[in-house]
C-alpha cells in the first residue's frame, strides 16, 4: 500500500511540473512579475528597437542622398549669347513647347538653358532655386567641347536657414550657399537630386536643345574637417589650367562646310603665309626660365560697362601659358576626299592657368598678322613684354568668336579625368 501511495505522489509531482512548464502565466515567483509579463515587455522593446532601426536607416539614406553633381557639357555657341545668364533672359524664357519670338536684345545663354530644363526635371520648381556654376564664362559665339558645371537645387526657404546656420558652406565672392561635395546633409538648404545621376543625365539630354549635350557626370569631392583647404570643390576656383583651340583657314575661296567653327581669312594667298614665324611666336609665349608668365593687358578686350571697368581695375593681368602651338588642321567632315584646291586650315592651341577677356582671340589676331607679315615678330614680342604695341603698329583685330572652342579643363588632383561616367 505504501508503495502505491509513493508512486501516486511522484506521478502528481511530475504532472504538476509539466503543467507549470507549459503554462507560463501560472508561474509566480516571490517579489517578481509573472514571466508572461516579462515576455510582453520584451516584445514591446523589440518593436521599439525595430522602429528606431528603421528610422535610423531612413535618416542615413537621406543623409547619403546626392545633392550635387558635376556635368561635362558640350555646346555649339553659334546661337548663344555666351555662357552667363541674365535677369533679362528669365523674363523672356519660353513657354513649355513654344519658343517665344526673339526680340531685339534677346539673350540666350547656355547657363540658363540648363537651369530652365533642370527646374522642370526637379518638378517645375522656380528656376532661381537651380544653381549651375560653370568653369569658364565663354563669350557670344564661342563653342565648348568640354565645359564643366556643378549643379544643385535649393529649397524654397533656404535663406531662412542660410543666414542663421554655421553648418552651410559658401564660396568667397558668391552670394549663394555651396554644398560640401555630393552628399551634403543639410536638407533645409539643399534639395536631393530628383533622379539617379545616370537617369538625370539621360532625361536632361532629352529636354535640352539640340546645340547642348551632357556628355558625362562625376561626383564632386568632399571637404574633410581636417583639410588644409578652406572651401569645398568649385569648378571655377579649382581649375588648374584650360585649353582653347582656334581654327582658321587660308585660300582663294572658303569651305562652306566649315563656316560654323572656322575663321576664313579672305583674299590672302597661301604662298605668302609664313607659318615658321607663327611657330616662333608661339614658343615665345610659353616663356622660359626667366619669364614664366607675362602681362597680357595689351591683348585684353575693352570693358563693356561700369561693372567691367571696376572689375578690370582690380583684376590681375598676369597669365602663364604652359603650351602654345600651331598645327595644320585635318577636318573629318567628308571634304578631305574632295578638298577645295588652295585651302589650308590651321589650329592654334593655347593651354594656360587663366585667360583675360577676349585674350585668346586677340592673340590669334596678332599671330595671324605675324604669319601674314602685317606685324613683325619683334613688334609682337614688344607688345607682350611691354604691354603695348610699338609705334607704327596698331593693335591686331580680335579674331571672330566662332573659330574658338574650349576643349579641355584640368583640375589637377581635385578631379580624375578618367572618372567621367555616362
């Protein structure tokens, strides 16, 4: 009998233990909450942690959104009044799908053409919220095979934060804020790009006029906190050197297939052209160990108003030309199979750290005069060395704009030439 009682008690103990293990709500320990309540608290903490992680992931994603981009731009300057936009141009901007009739004094700039289309891509925002910072302000009629511009968008109320914020960078002499590289996280000032960079370039090329195209893009570099540089990347300030090419032709008649980008010098026989003198003048412009730069004020264009007069008075006229040369130009446009007799085209190339207003075109005019014998080589050297033409010689004419093209921009280690993407 005792044996059966002990067996029954053991069975009861095992049953009670099994029941408690599968019903946590019944487990109560002294001075502690039920285990089920602990489970409930754990579930709430996990949910809160998950929500926090999602929020952090979204913030990181927004922080990494691209706000700025560098564009490699090419354009035919024949129907443009230059690179820089004006207030007058905004008033004459075309209605979507319809081009307004061009009135006297109509301004059509490359900069505004890009701004206007980008404003549409961003979602029809005000064009004043789009910033297009160019490297070089080419003149009316000048072409560009490689122009570099930095683009970004500003919020509608950016002024409220820009005036009071110490976290927004700026460029000396510029009135607008400037992003720190491609991923500036200040969302109160800068708008994220509306599309992936490659898609943005694709869409932009669809809406831009036929005489502008975007050939590639790159992300601007980030300014580190411990950097020795005071300002972020800027396409104008960080350009180390630029290269301009000028094309002209000599002969009894002109080649009509080249008229948009070649200066035809009329009524000058090819046999009287002395290219050796021009080559010697080009070598002189490159300088030597004694003269690494020259004062080119004798080859600068006249100021266009009071603003230019003030700017010119403060502007340095010293420029270094690293490479200058002339070579016979071969145009791959079909005319080489059936060339026009007596016509020869040349290309003058100038690579330098900076160029004054119309400086290249005045140099071209002077070098052409040297080759034609209208300006002696010594007189040309005197104009360069002493900033004025000697007695008996007038300043050479300014070569027409349509023969000039900006072909390359070098940013040194700030930008990798091989990193352009399409």
